């Protein structure tokens, strides 16, 4: 699986100098939906047909969290873009999209 939030997470992990430890991080998680394996949502995940795309602006550590709303949106809506948000600088990809 490779959607916008997964790519943003991979970029953020590449810049990390220490591991991100979220609450519940010791639990085994589904590699697709990232929910605790016993509560996996993959079987119920629909593909939503949308006439518009989603653009997500995420705090620096948000893509590292095991589950978040942005991850769910990117799983469901194919045309999703995700960008890290810094108050002091703007991602060039976001400017190009806008």
C-alpha cells in the first residue's frame, strides 16, 4: 500500500534520529490499516468514489502515529494528497497543488 499519508510517513521516518514511540506501540498491528491486529478494519474498508480530492496538512509527527484520521481518509479516497505543515515554511508540492 502506498498512499499519500504512507509516503509522508516514510519521508518523516527517513528524517528521524530516534524512534517514534506512540501509545500502544507494542501491540501487533495490521500492516495495511495499522489498527491492532485483533480489530483490523481491512475487511470493512470501502473505496469511496469522490468527485473531489482531499488535501491533508499534517503536524510533523502526525504521520508517525499508528492510526489517525488522515490515514483513514487516504485509505478510502484515492485522490488524497498529504503534506507536512510547518508554520515557517511551505512545501513546494503543496504550492504546486494549489
